[in-house]
């Protein structure tokens, strides 16, 4: 335990003893270091052993896990103003809570998982009980993932939605990952499935053209719609002419010709005779 932790613990004890209302307020138990909510000044609490605060943790279901009747912070402390020792990790990895938190029973191992994608920091080094490989000053987990990891994956990966928009100093990775490292957040390419051969069917030879009422044949048996010429007459050009219904011409009445005047004369009144009448 460093001097900063001791000072923080003494300050917390003094605050609890000096405030008469604090005993009546609801207490929230924290396991180790954690961010301080903005309503209480923000920053980061560096107390490494279990302690209590009069405020609930911010985003408790995403940034914390419940162990030993308290909240354990599983996020990146640097993003919240942490300035102590730090260790770089890449991708998902196990966390041995009983080794990190002081005064927790070491005979009862408590293993949890970090679901942060890509490079990030933690205040604690990896456990010797887990299989890590150090490359480029970054800890890469090269062990196996138990069924519990996948069971909690859907809810736990939401932690990345918190850190994605935050701007802070993250670990810089300039090396390739170890050959045994598996990034569980990168989907594997789909395995191609062989398809059953499709039988090839030879096309049938073309049959004789079938006449269709109102449609004629053009060239090598290609159907073509009839052409309509003025007055509703339908003709098809090509081999085999098709004519529409024949229209009969209407004849006029006898003695009537179109464009000519009738020869019949209308009778007029009595004709007047010229000349002198005898007296």
C-alpha cells in the first residue's frame, strides 16, 4: 500500500466521523480503486482495499462487476484521470479480483473478464495464473476462454460504447500480435460451403411455329403483331399475308353521284306568256 492510498483512506475515515448525516445515508461498498462520480468532484479514487462511499457508481451495470458484496471497477482507469502505475493490455483477458483487491480472501479465487476491445490500460499487472505473452510492452492473452466468457459477452461488450467517444491517451501498439493470440472481437471469415453440382439439361430443339389469330409470321417463324393501316385494315408483311375483315363499299342511290348536282328540276309556277292581248 503506497502513501497516496493511506492518505485517501484516512481522509475517508475523517469524513465519515465528522459528518453526522453520513451514517444515515446509504453506503455503497467499492472493491479497490474506481472513478468518482461528477456530482462528488469527479476524478479517481486510489483506495486499493474495500471501502464505502455515500454515492452509487456511475454506469454500475457496464463499468463494474459485483463481487464480495461490493463493486469492482473493470474499465480503463486512465480515461477517468488515473495517474498511478499502469499496465497495457490488448483485447479481452481474465482479471483475478482476489489478487488485485487488498484484504480479499486469496483462498477463494475470483476470476472475472475484461471485455474492452483493442489497446487499453489497467492499474494491475496480469495474474501469474493466466497465460499472457508480452510483446511490444503490451500484455496479450493467449489462453482459452471458458463458456462463462461467451455467456456474458452480449451485456459486457457494452463497455466499449462508453470508451469509444472518449479522448484520452491509450496504449500505442506498433507490433504484430503473438501467433497464439486470438482477437475474439474480430469475426472469422465464413467457411465456404461446397455446393452440389447442378445438372446441365440440353435445350429442346425449336418446334414448328404455331399460328396465333391476328398475328402473322415474319421470316424464320418469328411472330410479329399486325400493322394497322388507316380505316382499321390490318396487314402483315412477310411470308404469309394476313388481311383483316373485308369492308364492303356502300353504293349511293341511283341517279346520285358524289360531287354532282341532281338532274331533276323542280317545277315552277305557271309560265307567263309575252305578247299583247286582244281587246
